[in-house]
């Protein structure tokens, strides 16, 4: 009798899981993992599909026709850890698009049509997500902003878009970001403090832009930086951009490509256990091999 009851419960649970999966998607769960993966790539979707399970950990919406990320688009997926939106037609990211994405670690927006990141575009402003500060608190408004948003985001990929301007407050809520990838965009300059809020950043990819001007304070705050790829740009590189590590420069475009080919788990292992601050690597390209400051 007990075995029959258990079997019935298992059947009901499986049936419920299947029913909550959108018709156009495939839901799967590896035996050794409790994470639910929802695969909706290459389905000609113009919007986020309805009926995605609330306990989804991975949502793959790559290679579709989605044009924008609407406010609170992820609020129905409180356990989401990876969101893949590469090769869509996304032009804009609306404010409050990531409300509820407390556990998101990977956001892949490669190969879209994003021309700019709005001021505080990745900031979450959900009044229910934090308690207001007491009247006598000395906490500033900027500090409050740091306590919101994508606090667990580790990997942000924005390669092959059309982003032309960077401002520090675009990344104000990402204090745990490890990798920011921005190759093949339309950046022409790096202003002062462009990445100042990214205090945990270890990998920064800026190759193949049109960067001509770079502030001497562009990389302020990047105390943990290990990889910096500035290959195929037009800027003059000078050690004053990061004086504390300029003597540790190691030129190798292959190492960056090797690292970039890893999956999340492999990268986390490298960043957390293998790479240490003394092995910081600047990737300036082969043209810089003999004339480092004339890249």
C-alpha cells in the first residue's frame, strides 16, 4: 500500500512538472542535480514564454526574436541562476527588468542590437526587496542602491552589440560580478570610474571596439582584476591606468580565449581556487609586444 502511494505521488509530481513546461520548450532535470533547465532556444519567440516553471534554474531563450526585456520579466522565476538571451533582436533593457532576479549568476546578452545601457539599467528598485533605512541612518542613497539588484550576478556578456557609451552607474548593483565581456561593440572612450562599482571583477573583455581615448582613472576600483583584454583597439595604453599591477603585465591573447571557452563551473573553479592576484594578466594584443605603451 505504501509503495502504491509513493508511486502515485511520484507520478503526480512528474505530471505536474510536465504540465508546467511551455509547449514550445523542453524542460529537463539531470539526475545528479536539483536544477531545472528550460530550453526554449530557436523557437521564433517574440516574448518570454508563458508557463515557465517557477523553480527553473536555467532558462535558454537564445536564437529567438525577442526585442526587449520588459519590467519585472524575471519576477516569476525566483530561483533562476542562468538566463541566456544571445542572438535575439533585443534593443532595450527597461528599468526594473530584473526585479526578483536575486539568484541570477549568468546573464548572456551577446549578439543583440543593444545600443546603450540606460542609467542604472541593471538596477532593481523593488520596495519589497529591502527595508527602508531609519531616519537617523547615515547610509547614503548610493549605498542603498548597492544593496539592491543583481547582487549575485557573476557573469555578464554583452559582446557583439552596438553599445557606444559606458557609465559607472550602469553597473551600480553588481558588487559580485566576476566577468564583464564587452567585445565587438562601438565604444570609443573609457571615462573615469567607468567600472568603479565592480570591486569583485576579475575578467574584463573590451577587445575589438573603437576605443581611442582612455582616462587614466578608467579602471579605478578594479582591485581584483586578473584578465584585461584590450586587443584590437586604437587607444594608447599607459601604466598609470593601473599602477599597482603594471609591472605584472603578461601578453597573451590565447590565454583569454582559453579561459573564455570554459563553462560557468570551470570558470568559478579557476577564479576561486587557481588564479591569484599575482597572476593578473593584461591582454593588449600582438601589436603591443614590443611597444607596450603604443598599442
